[in-house]
C-alpha cells in the first residue's frame, strides 16, 4: 500500500505541471535555462530518465490538434491482440490508413511496436539526449524532421519475422541501417504539422506571447517548447477531441528494465469521468491473472497492486506510484500489466503499463532508437548554432555513464561527414 500512495491532486487543466525540461538530467541543466518550475511542480517528482513518455500529456494534445487541422491525419491507435506496445513511450496515434494496415498486419501475425508517431515534444527530448550522449540515442533528427513525426512510421521489436507480413499490408521496409523501421508510404507525410500544432496550442494558452504558426521549428518555437508543460496545456485541442475516461498524461519510469531488476513508475492520470474515484479504489490486474511484473514487496498479491489512499476527483489529476520486478528472461521480452481501477465491484477505468525486459545490457535507454541518418538534415543540425539549441560545449554535460560529451561529439562528426558528402 505504501507504494500506491496518491501523491498529489490538482485541479483539472491545472497549471501546476512538470515542464518539458524535467526529463533532462540535473547535471545537464543550468538555472533558468532548462528547468523551470511552476509553484507546485515539486509535487511531481523530477527524474533524469530516458523515456519520452514524460511528455505524454503534451504529446496527446499535439496529436489531437494535428487531427483538428486535418481530420484523419492522426487517429488513436489502440492496442489489440495483434498490436502490442513494448513500453509506455509508444504514443497511440497514427495516420488512419496506416493504422488500418498495421492492424491488418497484426491480425495476421502479432506486431510489437517500439515506436510509432512522435510529436515535436518527444523529438525535442530525443534530440537533446542525442546531443548529450545520453539514453542510447545513436542519431536523432532535428525536432520537426524525424520520419517518426510523419504519422506513417513504426519501429517493430519483432521486425525480423514480420517483414513479409508488413510488406503484404503496404508497409515498406527500405531504410538502410534501420532494420526495425517501416514506413506506410501510401499515407501522407505530415511532418511539421506537429510543430504547427504546438505553435497553435502555445498561442491559445499565451495570448500575450504569440509566435508564428508557420510549422517551422526555429528559435522561437524551441524556446517555447522548453517551457511547455509536459503533462499538457490548460487549453488543449479545440475540435472536440475525445477524452478517454482515464488518460495517462505522464509516465516517469524506464522503457527498458534488466531481468530481475526492480523499477519504479509514477503515473500521472487524469480522471475525465463524471464521478470521483474514491479512496480505496482497487488497482488490480484487469483479467485477474497473476502478472509477470509482480513485486512481492509492494503489491497486495500477484493479481492486485494496491489501492488509492486518496480520491481522484472528477476532472482532477492524481499520481499513482508503483514498483514492478522484471521477470527473468533470456531474450528481449515485452511485458505488460493491464491495470483496472475498481471502485466497489465496478471497473471505472483501465491503464496499460508496458515495459521491455532486456538481457542485452541496455536497460534504462530509450525505447525510441535513433533516426535514420539520411533523415537528420545535417545542414540544419549544424546551423542550429544560432542559439536554437545549446551546443555540447555550452551545456558542459557529462553523461552519468561517462563519455557523454564524447558520444555527442561523435554525433557531430557524423553530421559533418554527411555534410561533406552532399
Ligand atoms: Zn524508426
């Protein structure tokens, strides 16, 4: 029970949210630069993690706004028997026709999705981690430029046995050096619309600080992104986006965990229901079976995690803290816990928690592997010395695993190499 405490509740659409910068290592920040706190931000714990799920709430708003701008360009991609997510970093959106074909492929042979649609907020983090030599990011496109911002890209954990199936459903497997990656080329490439969506959201929430809504990632946008609320703005998309009864707006915890290791997750959830979720609401495995992520030290039983100790009011937010222990596996394995919130005998909402258990020595890296080098846009990457992004030298950042700056410099060398090849 002590692990399932409810740490904080805030008013619906409250301003007191963790800012985008919370995911950066404290060692990589300077006061007044990357970390900015609203007055109650400390209620949400700050970590130096490697999962883009820390900006999930903001990313959902951006995805919804993109769909407002051009309907069907991004629709919700729900998990099913044939489509499983391998971590909480997977944002559940995709172009409608790409989604249709992915679901068909999955129904033919189950696909395990490492990464799908990414927003400019997620790419902003990946680009920063890449520049800082963190999180196992081998290459990252500038925000606005990643092929995962196209709405028609997916990375599969089980790619090697799914190439034919995916091809049979119009998914191209043709990016050299990026075997996990597939593109649905008959869907439109909507790169940049996420940038425009962010700009529109920013202006809606900051009428006295409006920026150009040109869809171009530049210094103005970068500066606002840095200060954007990770769990979402007070005012989200305007065209009637469907709110789920429970929306997970932030996950603080690893995408990848080593076999046998314990991991902690803080799930910030929004209660979009008309009723409060009372104290004592049970958090249990939805199908009632013993779960592989069971932590004997903190869970009530293998089928039950614990209970809410404080109510989450209708329209409010709360944070659920829980620990898991990764099962002993000898190969990369995606494991999930589909949690049900049960008030009395009624299931009021569900949460899908997913993690990849890795014996490959890459625990605590990002599930979003690097972008295709051809997609990086080397000229733009080098041109950002105009102040869009702090340089490695300015940041003076050292990876906690060592050699961070060196890795980042390797990245810069690759960019330079590519520039010369042009
Ligand atoms: Zn990819």
